[in-house]
């Protein structure tokens, strides 16, 4: 198997290297364009500064009360360095001259007792006018200080004690390496993730949509290799090119930084006391993070490109992905945001903030491990999804499996089923709604915002399904459930609930920060009416989330994939969607149980009931802790004994098995057991 992957990997790399466009973007941009951009920007800044210093700014005086004051201002302007001013007394309306551009600054004054008040009128839309106003305000400030000091001296007082009784001095105690890292931490992570994306997109397009367009995919599929070998070769080749692109960009930026460092030292403007030995470990860790992130981006690009029929269509599909990554990359420019356990599981954001922490030498190995593991896990999940996509002939040959939402509603077929691309698009839109609308709603209206967020999920799901004229009964598994399915679903929900409790307790000990974050989020539900709490926490998620995940998502997947694959993938996506490491693991298991119940019963009402029971228990624990503790004391033990753990484990297994037997049917279970024996 490894030999086959190695051969295909070499073949994919050679195909990518032969593409001159990809090579130009990969090598030309970082090695030539970046230095030219930096040199050009430096030249432009220098040229602009020189032009400002060489220009002569026209200042018009009007309504000046005292001639000696005017002479003082003119003298002070003449003494100022770096700027040339032409001062003239106006005989006509200065506002009109300023508007026409005949003068750059209009200076008026009035007497307020013994005080002279100057007013500087300028036009912010004109650079010369703004520059003149800024410099003239400095001149007037110098005049004010000098006149004040002279007056104090004439009164026989000490200038320092009267004008400057208190002084302050800023002393930066941060090492030079941290100061430089703080500056680079806002720019370098963004440049790196953009270089990784651009380095992955074109090879991904070439190895997927490009092969379809050239007609070479069919030939590749006839080779005596498995889909896994083919997918891994494409994935590794695209990851390699993305990593090389990021490395070249990193080297290019480093060379530019070294050039400026040497130029600064040689010019005699001072020295930068930088210990380069401290930067080496940070750069090595950054390289490791870049490689892991390149794996994730490569897998995502391959997934998006596989839906396309041509190179041009693939570019259209990857544009939204690139925009989302760019928006997430801007988090590095936010000054007060820091990497924590919650952000450590958010794709793109986690790598940007980690790189920022590494550059200022304040990273923790806990967060480093968390970011590394989550990116690896996400990469394997996406590669797993990609492998299932390659098993779908309808997707490979594009026989109507594109995004149906982009077609007019009049062209949609009645009773059709959405494709996996439509489900991915719905999830993406729902995630954006949750991030922007949901988060703002929670901040604005608090507890009610959570209800609004859930209702938006339902509206989006129904809206997508209505627009595509889907078969609602088939997609959402709408039918009356059997009694044994209802009981089986409840028993499986109890088993899954106990399993998630055990896992949550274990993960809380391994990841204490994530557990504390969950406790902080739960404070929002305090002091809420029980009926409202039950409706928002139990009823709405049971209906809205089930419609989205076990309805639209699972319904779309099980049409194209095997039931087991659809169950596992939809469950994992359900867990990852909750944006918490502990929740991602535990809710994924619960999501798999929910999807399994829908597949066995053919009815979404069973999963709705299971979801309602699970969340309802949480509401009862929050609303009636004393009463629940009498019935279920193990839920409230801070340090459960080994006996409790064993009891919960046995109970979880028994309840889960009983639920599975009722859902699947005893005969089917016994037949499978006999066959294996």
C-alpha cells in the first residue's frame, strides 16, 4: 500500500510541477514580488516624505489683532526645520481661497482677554493642507511653551517647578525579541495562512477539476490502486506544495527582515539587541504548525474542488473558502484577543493566535498540543469525507450532484434530494449566522438570543429545502414511529448520556481550561424561569438542530454514502459544530447515537425525543438540583469513587445495548451474531 502511495505521490508532484502557473505563483510571488513590494513601499514612503519637506506651504493670515504676535508666529515658522512656509496676509475671504486651493492653511485669531486664540482652518481631503495644519499646530504649541516660560521667569519663579511639577518617563522592559515578535505577530501569521491557501488551491484544482477537464480521471481510476492510495497521494502532494509555498514566503519575509536589521545597524541609527538563538526554537515550532495547518487547508481545498467540473468552476468554489480563511486570519490584528481553550479548537483562528503567541515567546505547551491535535483531527475528518466523496461515481462524474441551490427554483425537480454540496453550503451559512447574528443577539438580548439563534437554524433549513423542492418526508424522515423504536431511542439516549458523562469527566481532568469555559457559559442560564429554560435549552434544540443535522445533513449523506459512513460523519460534524474540545468529543458520540436511531427507525421524531430527553435532564439538574440529587446522586459527586465509575460504565453499556436491540430488532441482532460465530 505504501509503495502505491509513494508512486502516485511522485506522479501527482510531477504533474503539479509541470504546471507553470502554479510554479510561478509559488516561487515568483514570495521570492520576487514580496521584495519588490517592500522596496517599492519604502521608496514610495521616502519619496512622499521628501516631497513634503521640499514643498512650500502657503499660509494665509486673517483678522490678526496684534502685529507683534504675527511677527512672532512668522519668526517661529522660519526657525522650524524640515518644512517651508510662505506666509501672506489676506485681503479677501480666506475660506474661498482655501476651498480653491490657492492657500493650504487659513490662520485666524481673536483676543480673549489677555489670551490670543488661534484657529487653524484646513481641508482634510488635501494632503498639503493637512501637513501644513499639523506643523503649524506644533509651531503654535512651541510658542505657547516659550511665552509661558518667559512669563514665569519674569515673575521670578522656577519654570520647572511651576510648569512641570510632575514628570513621567516610559520604560519598555520587554526584550527586543518580544517587541519585534509583537510587530511580526500581527502580519506574519496572516501572510503565512494566505500563502498556504494560495499554495494549496491551484494544485488542488489541478489534481481534481483539472483531471476531469483533461479527461485523465477515468484513466487514473482504472489503475490497480485503491481509492485510499489515490486520495492520500493527492492529499500529500497538495500538502507538500502548500507547505513549500508557506516556507518560501516565510524565508522571503525573514530575508527582508534581516536586510532591514542590517541596514538599521549599518546606518548608525542604533543597534537592535536581538538574541537570534531565542528565535530558532520559535521558528521550528512555527514550521511544525505550518505543516499541520497546510494539511487541513489542502484537505479542505480538495473537498471543494472535487465538486467542480472545470478549472474555472473550481476557482469559483474555492473563492468563498479563501474569503472565510482571510476573515479568520484578521483575528491576528486584534490587539487584546488571546488564545484560550475555546479558540484553540477553532480552525484558522487557533493557528493564527498560536503563531502570534510563539513570536512573543508566550506560548504554552498545553495550547500548542491542543492546536496541533485539533488540526490533525480536523485533517483526518476531512480526508475521511474526501475518501467517501471519491467513492461516489455521481460526484466524480458530476451527474447532477452539484449545488442545486445555485439553480433557479423553476428549474428544480419536484421531490428531489439535495446533494452533499448543498448540505455543506447550508452548514456554512448556518455557521456564519451563528457567528454573526447569533453572537450579537446573545450579547444584545441575552438568553432570548439563544432562542433566536435556534429558530434561525430551522428557518434556514426549511428555506433551503423549500427552494430546492425536496421530498420533505424522505429527507427529514417524517413518519409515525413504532412503539419499540420510541423505547429503544430513549434507552439508547440514556446509554449515550451516561457515556458522555464519563467522557466529560475524563476530558475535564485532561483539559481543565475547556471545562471552566463550559461552566462560565452555563452561568447565562441561571435565574431563568423553568418553563423558558426548558423551551430554549431542550425543546428548540431538539427540533431545530435535529432538522438541520439529522434531517438535511444526514438525509443528504445517506443517499450518496453507506449508512454507517453517513451516521459517523454527520455525528462528528454535529460535535465539531459546537466549537469546544470537550463538547466536540462527547456530542459527536451523542450525534452518532441520534443518527443511528433515525436510520433504524426511519423517523426523525425518535431523535427529537432523544435530544429532548438529554437536554431536559440538564434543565432539571439546573432547576431542581436537590430533588434530582435524591434520585441521581452520582450526578453531583465532585470526586466519584471507582464503584460509581464502574456502575455508570455497566449501566451505559446495558442501556445502549437494550436500545440498539429495540431499534434494530432482536432477530437482526441474533442473525448477525450467529453468522459471525
